[in-house]
């Protein structure tokens, strides 16, 4: 009992000190938690990819891992690919790493390394044995070393496509093709007839996989079943494994604005109308960028019509292109056209001819010269000018001092002002 009383006394006497210590402990724990988040940012763990694959096998009864990977699976593998280019925010995580790091150009990629692109970002990957991939925005892939065809003895690059879009090209001098593990199974891409194979592949949020051939002819092996696919053909494989074939639309033909068009305006930039000729597409994808490589894209819109109007552009130079879409498959883009918007705030020239400062009449003729084509207003009243810009107008005067304001408005909306002061001394007769 005595010990309990002492404890109560100590707590009561040092209560304030104890509260200060507890508050300091809470602040320390909060700082440590924030430091952990900063040093170890959250992302999809590479182990989750294998776990997700095991879950799919349990549900669907089919395995996505149907290939044998050459070499060891450890983090010490030699580089099998290289990041040749990164645009904006691209992350990299090694197969044995916990945290993501910023990817850099010329970075070597080993087996089980992951590459992730964020919004409006891209990554370009080249394999050591040949072949190139482009990873578009909001995409995640895992490098899987190389697969070996047990019959032909040929080595093929392999990746796991977790989400997003990738496109690539494999020529006849390079590897036999590419193996891509997707949520619907293993997709093996191979060129045929000695043609270079250009393709695009994307995995959407519903885990459907779309494969399009944009050049050459190829063959797709999906879970052991072979399917020939020609140029501008595409396959859609839904999450249940159902396959449908589609035609990839050709590149639309740009109509307006014309190539290297320049739009000069005054004040606020006018809306710009983009128009193009369709090729039987369901919808279209219009992209407007600040550079010819479309790395700094300002507008990325999908529309069901072969036209689009935007008032979001400011003075500067732009490039635009459009692609057709059929059943979610995006076709090749049109030729990129340059467009320049120029702001001209210079007021148009306006000069008034001399007028007498004092008159005894009730009116005076005011004349002058403005820019050809400009609209003329005298005291707010429109005045017709000749083609060369000359104008004249009879102005009715009030007794006393008159300030006559003249406005000239050019085609771009720029305004110039000029004024003349005339004093009317009318003579009034008395009978």
C-alpha cells in the first residue's frame, strides 16, 4: 500500500514533466515515420508480381510463367538491357532493392529490374541482343532476362507488363522476338518472312491486353496457341482469355491548320480548330506538344469526331498529330504539323489631318489616314474608309470646346486613338 501511495505521489508531483516527455516521444516517432516514407517510398513490390501471378493461377487454372529464363535469377545478373532515354519522371528499382530511385539514361538493367513511368513520362529501353522498347506514361514493366526457344535454340528478350503501354521494334538482325508476360498469359511476339516487326501492346485497368502490329507480319503465341497476325491487325484478349481480332486504323490525314501555319492575333488568343480526314476509326486521339518529339505534351484528348477546338493555346510554337482508334487499339499517328501562334499588340497607324483650333461654324470636316482595312470610329460612330485607309467625316460641334476622339481597330483587334480639339465660336444675330 505504501508503495502505491509513493507512486501516486510521484505521478502527481511530476505530472507536467511526464507529459513533456511523452509529447517529445510522440514527436520523435512521427519524425521517424516521415523519414521512413521519404527514404523508402511506397510502390508496387516486385514480390507482389509473383504473388499476383499465383493468385491468377488459382482463379483461372492457367500459369503465366511458361518460359525458362536463361541465367540466374539473382540480383547479380549482368545487364540484359539499357535505358537509352528517359523523359520526365521515370523510376527504377532493382530486383533486390526495397525503394524506388530515379532512373537515368544509360542505366544498365538486369534481370528482375523494374522500370516505372509517371504522368507524361516515357522510357526507352534497348536490349543487349537487339530490339527496342518504348514505355509510355503510367506504365510499369519488369525485365525478365531472356527466354530460350528449346527447339530453335534462339534467345529472346522477355518482360513482365504489369500495366500501361509499350511499343517496340525488332528487326531481322536482332533477336527472334519478344516474350511479354501479361495478366492474360504469356504473349510471344515474332516476326515472319524476314520482316522487321513493329508492334504496340497495352494492359488496361480491367487487365485486358491489346496487341497491335504496325509494321511487318508476325506471329503471336498466347498460352501455347499460335495466331498469325499481319500488318495493321490487332488482337484483344480480355481478362477471361477471350480473343477478338480487329483492324488497326491507318494514319489520319491532317486538314487544318495547314502545315507550318502561323496565326497572328491581338489581345486574347483565338480558339484553334483542328480537323483531319478519318479512316473508319471509332474515335481519335489528338496530341498537341511543345516539341516535335512529343515529349512535352500539352493536350492529349480523345474525341469521337474528326475535329477538335481548343482555346488553351498561348503564343508559341506547337506540333500536333492525330491517331485513329478501333476497339481501343491506337493506330499510327499522322504526320506531325507545326503551328505557331503570334501575339501582335501593336496599335495600327492612325494620323489626323490638321484642323483649325477655332471656328465660327457649327460643323467641321475631320480627315485622316489609318491602316488599310482598319475600322474607323469618330465619336463612336463608324466611318467608311477608302481602300488605302483615307477617311473623312463631318463633325457637328457644340458651342465651346469640342474634343473629337477617333478610333482605328485593325483585323486583330488592336486599337489606336487620336483626338482633335476644336472650339466653336458661333455668331448669333439679333433682329
